[in-house]
C-alpha cells in the first residue's frame, strides 16, 4: 500500500516526531527506498534591536544550532537502518519549508506526526500537519498513536469529485494484500430528526451510483456501502476498525487547495488512526539518483 521509494519525514524531535520517523523508516525499508528527514526551527516573532550588537552570528544560525546537532545524531542512527539517509535543518515556517523541500527532492510522500495528544488539542491542530496536507504536491501520511507498523484494513471514504477519483486510483494501484472498504456518507437533511435515521433505507440509487463510480475506476472488488449520517462523523466512527484511512483533498489545484474541505479537515484533525491524504493530481514519480545528489539548502554535514 505504501511502498514508497523516496520519502521525506518531518520531525521536531518530540514523541510525535519520533513516531513519524519510525513509520518512515519502516516504509522505506520495505521498498529499499531513500529517506530524507527535515526539522524546521521557527524564528522568534521578535527580538531586541540590540541583538546584532551583542551577537556577531547570523540569527538563523542561533535558532537552528540545537536542531542541527539533533539532526546529525538522528541521521547517524538512521543510516544504520537506511544507508544514505539525508538530514536537513531550515529556519522559517515549518509547513512552508517542509513542502518546499518535498518539491526540491521530488519525493513520493511526506510523513508527519500529529502533535496533539488529546482530542481537544487536535481540534486546534491548524498548524504544521494540516498545512502540509493542504499544500503538499504529493500524498501526506499523518501518523498518530504510535508508529504505523502494519496495514491490513484500509477505509476509503468516497465522494463524487476529482479528489475521490484520485484516492480510489491510488488505492487500486496499491491494494495487494490489503483489505479495502469504501464508504459514502449521506448527510441527514436538517429537518429530519436524527432518531428517524434507523427507519430510512440506505438509499438504493446512491448505492448503485457508488458501485458504478468504483467500478469505472477499476475498484470492482472493493466492498462498498452507503451510510446515512454526517460524513466526517461517519468516517470517524468507522475509522477505529481500520489501520489506515485514505482520503482526498477536494479536486482543486494551486492556491485553491488551501481550502482543504470540511470533511477531510475534520478527519485529519480527529481520526484515532493514521490518515493518508492524497492530492487530486496523480503523484509524480520519484526523483532520479542524479537529482538527489545535488546540494540543497539546509543539509547537515554528511
């Protein structure tokens, strides 16, 4: 399912960052792929005007000093498992630098941790993981509740837009040995009392539409069901029975993708299992060996 050849993992060296790194290492080892790690030091919002009078160093060098030290130690350990691992430390807005490096390295996927440890914290996510998902040029795996060690069951939420088509195609191409189940949720009209939901059918026309939608995309063998309920809550309720949720951003390009979409946004923030977010465009191929060897800003000493 996630046999990527070229992966970028983002870490802030916290427990969440360590989970992301462990997941990335596991995935890359399975495919004998290449791994790069990035940590981003955020600039303080402001510092005294006398700073330059008291320090001759570049401020960015100071902000990133500890990060470079930690990254060198991390890369040294990772190279025992994934030879050739590269490490990068940059200064700036974390999600911007992560996305920029992903584009420069032309990676197949980005792995990030969700830093929120509680449901309330995740409701306030709105930061690195969510912004990487919004702007990344490739699939993004958001890891939580420990490293992702195995994938046996995958939940595939489906709508009718271009984003869902990309997610279905992605899963169809990579579902060997994995049980995938598709789900389409139909929200209750506001005037219908929720307790009447059990008395309603599963909407036979929608079930037929879902089956045709999947079949046209080559997903004939994937079980599918239509569920009556608010889409995000339906997905979140089903997610704990699966190892991974694969969901798409809406079928938008460029800056318009900054509006992630309420369903995907809620799932990324609140799911209890890892979430793989697939962009509406097809993932591009991994970079060549020649491209990978070129000097790139922020790389720690090899």
